[in-house]
């Protein structure tokens, strides 16, 4: 089984790189690390970068995950090939762009582009936010799934994820103690469904709600609290319809709890996404998937 350490980055294509850059810095509050080859690199913690906007198709999304053990990349590629997936070794240019020592890419059965990396670079200086959003780090992504039970089986059986909770068929998956690093949402397309950054406190969530409303940013869900992870959240819309989320207070599942842990099943209802009563304006959260 492939052993993932953590989510590392997300890469998003856009037709409006100038507008996407403005959003990443002035709205989300990320630090611009560098600009090269038609791509803007941002970070939100001590990683070299956590978000990339590049000139390209807005439907072109890639999520990178770090392997726990350096040197395991060849075995991971062999396992994926054995499962019938086409594996793409990273070129020298791709490794340099991503600031990693090793890379393989593949496309899952829904069509999501995933990259596995080893020895990714860290920054030698602390994260310096472009605005005081209270961000403590890049945390998770929602991924689209055209067959959620099938994709859940792949993530758990091949990539070593564990189910923390389900909302209908949507599985919230962890690869470390954090409640989820990947959420699989049933839909009819491929790609990243939302991008999450953790913030330090409820105050940061509520401050963001007022500030984003003043900036005219579309709020698509929240403020609210997830009954699954326990996190207080705010979702808002970015360039090309991408949804971003701030959240704080996410539940963690300690290693000593793993043996007796049983995922909970929530119905596909609005109350399963927010215990406070906020209603989502996000298609994948409103569909009745059982």
C-alpha cells in the first residue's frame, strides 16, 4: 500500500492570471513566492509553496501528495501500474517547477490528476501573509468523484487513507490524525471541488466573513460548523468558480484511537454539513447522494 505523509500543493489553471494573483494575495491572504514560466507560486506555511495558479485551462487541476518514505516512489509507481493506471514520471522541468526531488503523476478513475512527490522543499524563512487572514496552513482539498464508493475504495485500498465520516456517499478521508485531508464529493465532473486553509481561531473566520462581504466576494456557505469534523467554516468563491474555505478547530483522531474507530454515517442533508443552520450554495453539497 502507498503510504502518504501529507497533502503538499494544489495547481490550478486559469485564463486570468492577473485576477487570480490578486485574489490569492488580497482576498485569501497568501504569500507570493515567485513568478516563473507563466505560473504564480504561493505559500501559506513553511512549505516552499502550497498553491500554484498557472496560465491554462481552468479545468486543469492537480493535487500533490508527499510520500512518507523517501525512496518509495518507484514502488508507488509500480503499484499504480499494477492497478492499471498510466503513470507519468516527472520530467526535469516538472521537478524543478515543483521544487521536489522525485515525482510521478497519474489520473484516477474519475479523471483527477494526482502527483506523488518525495523530498519536497521547505522554505528557509517563515510565512509572511499578504494580509492578516490568520492562516496557519494549507490543509485539505475536496475532490470530485463520478463514483464515490469506487474512488473511496481506491483511496483506502491503494493510497492508505481511512474514512473518518461519510455524508451520503461523500467520504471524508484522513491520511494523518487530522479528520480529513481529502473529501470525495459525488458529481459529474473531475477536478478540485474546494481548497481549504486553516485559520487560527473563530475570530479569524468571522473577521473574514465581514471583510469578504465588504470586498464583494461571493460567500457560498457559512459561517457555520461542520458536525463531522467539528470545524467552524466559511466558504467563498474564487476565480473560475473555484471554492475556497477557511476553517478552524478541526477534529483530530489520535493514533491510539485508530483501533476502535468507526466512521459515522450522516444523511445527505444540509444539517449534515452545518449544525448551525447555514445553507450551502455549492452544487456538490446540495445534491441528494445516498
